[in-house]
């Protein structure tokens, strides 16, 4: 196998790679096969190019000679990740609470091992959930059990569907997750794009496909069936309680997401160890996508062939706090992400095409212990207070409070250049009233710093919409080296338990805990 690096202009990118590589190798197209390992975009200095890393396998001939001739290197084939097989079957079926990325991949792993998991999901199936979300976006009532936060696919099902992760993954579990997503209907480029994304419109179908496989393997998915309680004896799990009654089990995977404070409170009442963890809050900022493209790509002659530009920003402020961008959605929408009446939450979302007029991103400031009250749930209480204030600032009907960036930075009557995409409408008001002086000072300093990296980022006419508060859990459900809680038989998973930060990291977390359980049998 030969590993090659090659560059192609955006204009060339629609042409088959085989012809390009055939010329590089000096052999016919039918004499080799190829697999793309990575594709990234280099748009520095106003000259854009796509950079590919490709594995080429010759059907015959001297690979060393060809590699030497074309500047490639000989690569050893990687050993793909494989799930372990249980040595015995358990007395009781394992139960999974939550069917977001962590719960989905824990369930898939257990089903593949023949363990027939039972999944309890508070919300509805993704199709029914989408209907409820559409009703809410159109001005209807909020269903507190079926919304952006709750339901099949988790919060990630109504996001940009970003699939990049910062975790180190030498075991190839991440590649395993990506391959499963592609097998379930995600675009093939998911496997090799430097910053892969699926988009909400495609992700819903992917989730259904995986669910159907779990069921075909003997698993059971119970929608509108929350985890209400657990039964323990001497610190060991004996059963779980749901609307259908009591399910005897000695294994519970808790993957309920970061909005399910009630589940953590219930577990805490049974003696589960919890600890406070860092989190951040902020707002969504919207610019014209064409302005972000210009700032990132410059006057590139091939700009029309390039994808909508992205950014990732951070600033260490004089206040001692860090402010950073998060979940940037090129060509996306700001969405209504509330899961409780009387509380307002925003998030970002893109469809696969990313063809909306606006770019948006969360701009977040870290919250410090001095901002909070006492108690293990002080972070949740802080978030809830801000969400209630934002709800009232918007007028009490899920209209979101918004402000131009210029006015937030202290300028008078700045004209609105960007049309907000938040579906329930916005009310222009003073968003700074949401935050302390120190947090506002941090945001203002950061916006000006970001403008040094992306021209126009602090544009007077850009719009900020509040509040972005569900970026990470304020509490961690502590687990031991065997990935279990101090209550034996409970496996904390994913973002809600404090162990992940996105779709892929949550999915990997689900796979790893399922593995640990399978190996214990």
C-alpha cells in the first residue's frame, strides 16, 4: 500500500481522482485501487487548494519502485476496530437510558454482541419529534418531552451534525463510529473530510437506520418512556423504574444528556457520586456568510467552488476568563432549543447543504466558581436563572432577546445588517443585563480580539441572540476505572454525565463503556 499526498485546485475537485493519481504513478487506472484517508482545505494567501491523503493499492508490480517514483511512502494497512464477544450471557438484559449518540452506540454495540438491550427514551422517535419541533418553531406550544433536547438522536440530531473530535483515538473507535454512520446513510466523505458534518436533514435518517438494526438484532426501543427511578441494594443496582413498571436488571447505561437534571438528582438521592465541572454560557452571533467567506478566503478567484467558510476563535481576556467560539454553523440557523416552559435556550443548526444566508456560532465565556452558589447543582441553578431571565427579556412567549454587536459594544443606534434566523422571532433589547460586568467585559474584549483575526467580526450590524446555555453539563456523574459509578452496575455515558463534548466523542464513550461491560461477562 502506498500513501500519497496530492493537491487539487477547487476547479479540479469535481474530476475523478483516479486520472490524477494514474498520472502520478505512471500506471493505468485499472491497475490500482484507492481509498481517500483525508481531505482538507488550504485557503491561505488567497490561493485555495484541496489537500488529499490517499492510500493506493497496486494490483501487481513493485510498490517500492512506484512509491519512490511518485514521492509516496509504503504504509502498513491499519487493523480495524472490532467489538469484543461476551464469554457468557447475563441473567438480565442491560438497560440504556437515553438515545442520543452515546446511548445509540452503546445500544448498537450491545446488540451486536447478542445482548438485546432495552432502551428507555424520554422523547419520541425522530420523525414524531421533528413534527413537534416544527410546531414549536412555527409558534406553537413547547412539548417538554419532545423538542431540540429530548428524543431519538439527542440534541445532536438538531444541530450541524459536526463529526470532528479533539480526543486521541489510537484504537480506531472513532473510525468505527464514522463507518457505521456512513453505512447508515451518511455521505461517504464523512470518512475522510477534515471537518466532516452530516446536517440535520440527513442525520435523522441515519439515526433511524441504526435504530432499525438494533431492533433487528433483538434490542428494544421504548419511546416516551423516561427513567423514573432505580432500585438498589447495598450499593448494587437491582432494577429500574419506568412508566411501564419495574425492569429487573443489574446494568444501566445512563446517557440522558445534559438537560436531564432530574435524572442526576434521582441518582444523587440514591447515593451516586457527583461533582461540579467547568461549563460556559453566552450567546449566538450571526454574520452574513458571504462576509465570513470574504474574511477567510479573501479575493480568491475560486471562491465559488469552495464550501462556506468556518472559523474557530478564542481569547484569554484581562478578566482572567477565556471566551471562545463553539459549534460554528456555516450557512446555518439559530434555533429555539428550550426544553422547559418559562426558560429560553438557543442553539445552532445547519442542513447538509449549508446554504442559508447567515453564519452563526456560539460565543461562550467560562463560568467560575465565584459566579455560583453552594451545592452540587449550583451550575444547573445558574443556567436555569439565566434562561428564565432571557425568557422574560424576550417577552415571555419564546421570542428571543437580541442586540446588534455595535450596540453591545456601546455604540448608539447601530443599523441591523443581519436578519436573525431564530424561528420564534427576536426582540431587540439590552442583552448585557443577562451577565455580570466581568462577563460582559470579557465578551466585549473578545469580540474586538476576534475582529483582528476575522475582519468585520465586530461589525456594528451583526446580531447576537441569547441565551446559549446548554453547551456542556455543569455536573459530572463520577465513574471509576471500570467505567461504573460508585453504584455498582451503573455506567455513566456521554455529555450529560460529563464525559464528552460532541457527537463523535459521545458515541465513542458509548462504545467504550459497552466494551467494558461485554468484557466483564
